C-alpha cells in the first residue's frame, strides 16, 4: 500500500477556495485531503489477531488524547498569562474547542445530553463513561479478553508531537493541527469500524464506541469536523492561507505516519515484564513467530530462565536501575542481572550477543502469541551448540 506522507507545497490544498462561503466547508476539506492522501494504513485488510493488535495501539492514543489536549490548550494560555500578554479571541476559541473535545472524550457530553444537569455528578464514573473505556469494553466483547491500551515508542513520539502542535503559541498552527486531527480521526475510526464489521461476527453499530463516533443516524464526528473547520475563519487571516495550507498537510501527515507505524507492527507488540516483587520493570518488543530457548546450563537450569532475544532498541528498563545486582562467571562475558530485593533474573546481557538483551519469557505479563516456539538449547555444551543456532548470534 502506498501512503503519501510527504506532500509538497506546490500540490497543496487551495484553502482560499475552501473558505468560499458558497461551498460546503467540511466537504471541501475532506475532498482535498482525500486527493493528497488517497490511501491510509488503517484501510488495509486485517485478520482478527492483527486487528486486535492494531486496536490496542489505537486504544492507547484514545486514552491519552484528552489529557494531551487539555495540557496543550492550557499551556499556551498559561504562557501568555506568565508573560503578561493579552489572551485574545484566539486563545478563547482554541480553549473552547479543546475543552469541549476533552469533555466529550471523558463522557460528559453524552451524559449531559442523556440525563441533563441531574446526571452531571455521575461524570466521576470514568471507568464506564470515558470514550476510551467504551472502546476497551467493545474490544472485550470482540475478543473475550481484557485488552490493555498499548503505548509503543511510535505512539509516545506521536503524542509528544501532537501536543506541541495543538499547544503551539501560533494560533494558525493550533488551528491546523486541530483541523487535521479531527478529520483524520473520522477517517481512522470509520476504517476501524468497517474492519471490525468485516472480521468479527458482530454488527459494528452495536459497539458503543463506534456507534457514538461514526455509526447511527447522527454520528458525532461530523460535528467535530465542522467545529474545527469553522475555526479557520476565526483564526486564519487571508494572508496566512498558504502557510495554513502547508501546516494542515504537515499535521495530517503526522497522523498518517503514526498510523503507518502502528499498522506496520502488527507482527509484533510491546509487552511489559517484571521481577517477582516488581522492583524491576521492563518493556520489550516481542515478535510473532519468535523462537525462545530453554537452556540446561548450570545457571539457567536453576533459574527457570526461558530466553527471548531482544535487540537494544527494542528493550526499555522502566524501573529499578538502582535495584539491579550483577553476576558474572566462567568467561565473564554474560552479565546476569538480578533483582536485589527478590532475587529474580528477568533479563540479562547474553554471552552470544553481549550488546543486546535476553528477557525471561516467564517474567512477561500478558499472553504471548501462540506462534512463539520454545526450543531446547544445550547450554552444558555451549561452544558446540551455539554454532547450530544462527538466530542467537546473527545481528538484528
């Protein structure tokens, strides 16, 4: 699939035409975006396992978005206040739209529509009212499992860039990122809604998250798109239209690039792990169809260590750097790392690749993919055995 993530300025959206009062503003923006980005990674064909992994990544973004938005629209306001600068209409408009999107994502809008002012105290029931909780409930219905949102490095990088755009001190850039995000959100939610209907034996309109956003007779996303599109007339001066045009394309491309990164990792997923007491916590990128090894050497046998090779960029120590105690023996090459509190070895630097990590499959939390095979490795005769397993020594 070809995804255009580097549009050129010369081939940009004609925003002056978009702003023509005789035109359907939302329709024109949709048409222009579709011309520049004719395909999208979420519009591919997925199997059930692939789609569920993709939805885990999407759930991470969904869960984080209202917090990112709240921080973004408040940051430039607080900066202006600290600098004794007048806030102006631009700050108020951005805050109004940003506040509504946060309120809506936290479930406040639908609650007030359904129950009026009397229902407002129920907003604290976040476990069943936020849009991310609705999405996770839908995923539980589809999979029969409790699904956790996934925050991959690509998602974390994307959220940081999104916050920078939405919280820019430049009102034109803020508007461009809001417009791009909402138009992109409608596209990816619609694509996922369609994919769920094609892959699972369920009516997508029965899934509450998707029904609220893009299903039913009056889906909410079209109003979000119109809301952000109307900001253009208020925040973008005529002489800034060409610049705004380029910003919209770049902001939309940012969203597409994140989507491509999430969709491209459907044969892998980030998994958390820890020692017994939790003093050491880590995250590793685990690939489908990977091979794990059960070693019978003197140390692995007593530790119950099942080896999964993880290259350096695919390993993150989340907690406990100061709780690690290290042990070496024999050739002194392998660095065996134990929790000094509970004594468990959740990962180490192996002799076969001392610049990489090997994690203990038994220390990973969550269910591993069934395609991972566990094979035996004769560590008692390490020198003779290592040459028979190129996957343990070849650079990754």
